C-alpha cells in the first residue's frame, strides 16, 4: 500500500516500513505514536487509486517517532556594499525521524 501524506507544509510519499525526516511535531518525544490524518492519495495492493478532495475520507497513516534532532546549520548573510553593513545569522531546523507503521484506509 502507498499513501501521500501532508505534514509540516510538505507532502511525502510513504509506504509501510519507510523511515523519513519531517518537521518536528509539537510536544513529541521519541517512542510516541503519531497519526497523520491528512492523506491526500491512496494506492492499494491491487493498484486502485483513491484521490482525496482534498483528503481521503477515513484514511490514516500511523507512525512512531524514532528521534528528534536538529538539521545542519544554514548560514544566511546580508551584505550591502559601501555602507559597512554585514549581518550573519544561522538557523538549525528542528526535525523528527519517523517510521511508518501502517496505512489505514
């Protein structure tokens, strides 16, 4: 079974057993179970495709959080010539690594 889910403003194509990095979920701890209810598309084992409008009704994807971590640092530099203006800012995005347990249609 295959599904397209939406979380953190992004869409992910997942199937059972996949491990993926997503935006960190609020108040989540390693070992927690998570249910993604925004399933946009489902493809079952017989290649029947169900497209949501905007989401597939009664479809869910269950996952468990493996770990929470910070992504690599992204450095942003602002610079204006001839005005002695230079500013450097760094950002590390909070992420969560999840394993897809099962897809419920």
